[in-house]
């Protein structure tokens, strides 16, 4: 018997270089924090490239995003590349820089550990691939979360004290008509103020918010964000007291059990009203007249009413017509030549990218003598629209009335055949 020894390949004996990246994050967009982010990125790149056991993959950095959010572009890109096998080790400064949420830290650490990918936290000297790494990580991430909560409470207290002193905190990047001077005080932007005054004048002249938005879009006048005008945008400007020179502080607040989201302050917290805080764009008299018209129209439409009678007596078809695509009600609109139509409310508010919607003239819908919630379906043949009307109770059972086309003049009631199953529409 002869034994032949096969020597191992030398290149396989060499330890494999780890594919290493770094993650950095700062929570604000200030220049100071931007410099910090640049310095962190340069330091990590140098650290990884000078280690012969490491192969530099890159530095992933997020700026101006809270550690509580998982919607961090660089963070998500890093995790995705790790899952694809492009990263073996992630280096980050601390647990709080990686994430402020204990659940997020542990979830990501466990998921990556299952793939053999480690996370090294410099300040705490923790490697998630080590035996006691996860236990230490759970404790430290809990401290990071509590520290963040404490900082948030301190910030709230500071803001409250500023409000009590009458110090106004306004972000003018999303507030048309004003800018700030070198001292941080509000000053009128004359070009934007022309649009603001025009909106108030149009409303006082009898235009509704829908018509105002449509007219501004027709003239290609950009909104403050550069996009199209919407009813909600126009209405929000008409009720904004800042245009008459006053200011309400603490309009919204962040509830204890919710982060990164605000709700309107309806009396839960103390608010502060400051008169003559800054130069006015519209007179107090015009602003007050606009509020009176808004309130009158609101009462006419019974907006804010409670209970089942909320939509009664507004219009005969109010709350009766339903879009087959999204399940929302059709809303009454006056279009060109004072013609009345009913449009899908989702289509009106969010556009055809969300719901392709349905439209029907008030005259056409009134012919059907509709007395209960009805789903309106439309088809177009040779440029002409035909409609099918199905009671919602029947529609939910899979039964529908075919549109009254030339081929189906009677619009007979037929069961749904070879039609994808729909989720019942909720009103």
C-alpha cells in the first residue's frame, strides 16, 4: 500500500480578509453635525483600509434622521448588501448611533448574526458574534433608548419655556409668504405674498378652494414645494392666522406613546396666542371675513356633525355614490359652465396614481332615483360613457348591474362571472 501526501494549497491557508464597512449617523442637518459626519466617515475609511485583515467596502452615513426610524436610506442599503454577502463586519461608534430603538438593534443584530455577519460597537467594545454580545447589547440598547426619551422630554420643556416667553419657532421653508432676516425674525417675501393675497381675494370673490387650486394649476403657478396645488393646501392657508400677523404656538404635539408623529392640539396641552407678532400680508378684516365664509359653508355642508345624520340634507346623493375601485364616496363638484358632477374623493385628493376614479354628472345620477348606497361603474364605448348602478349590499355579495350599453339596453342584473374577488367596500 502506498500513501501519497497532498499538501494544502498555500493560498487557502491564509486567513480570509473580512469585508468591512462602517455606519455613521447624525440626527440633524446642522453644519456642525455635517462636519462631524464627514470626520467620522474619513476616520472609519482610514481605520479599515490600514488594517491588513480588512477589505474596505464603504462608509454608510445618514444625516438628519432619528435613530428611532428604520427608514434610513444608507442604513437600509447597508443591511441589504450585507444580506447579499457583500459585508462580513459592520463597525459603528455606539449602540445609540446604530439605532435608538432596542427592538431594532436586537432584530437587526440577530438577523445578521444568523448570516454570520457581525456588528462591532466601538464605545461599548461589543461584537455581536461573541458569546455574551447579545446580552450586553440588550442592556446597553435599553439605556440608549431611555437616554433618548430623557433628551426628548428636556427638549419639550425647553420649547415650552420659549413659548411662554413668546419666542416663535417657525419653519419658513414650508410656509408661503415669509422668509427670515439675519436675526431670525419673519419678513414678507413680496413675490410669494402676491400669491397669498390673490388666494384670499379669490375666496372673498366667491371662488371655492377647489376652483382656486384648479386655477393656480391651470396658470402653472407652482406651490411652495414646487408641485401642484391641492384643496387642502389652499384651505390650510386661508385659516392660517400668521397671514394677519398673529401666531398660535403649540398647535400640535407629540403624544407620549408615539414618536416622530404629531397630532393637533385640541386642548390637551396649553397653547399660546401672540398678536401682532410680525408684518401682516392680509388685513385682519379680510382674514376675519374669510373665516366667516368658511364657517358658513361648513355649516351648510354640515361638516363636523356627529352621528348617522352627518350627511343628511346636504344633497340628495351625498354619501350615496361609491367608487368601485377604492370604495370611497363620490363628492359633488361644480366644474366648468357651472355643471355639477360627482367625482371619486380619492381621485380628487390624491390623483389617478392612487385611484383611477369614476365621474358622473349630477343629471345622469339623478335619473336613477338612488335611495341607498350604490356602486357606480363606468365603461367607455366609442368615446361615450355608460354606467352601471349596483346597490352596495348586492355588490358585496358579488352581484352587479351591467352598464346600460347599446348591447345591454336593459342593464339586467347578472351574477359576477370570472371576476377577481373584491374585498367588501367599507363606508
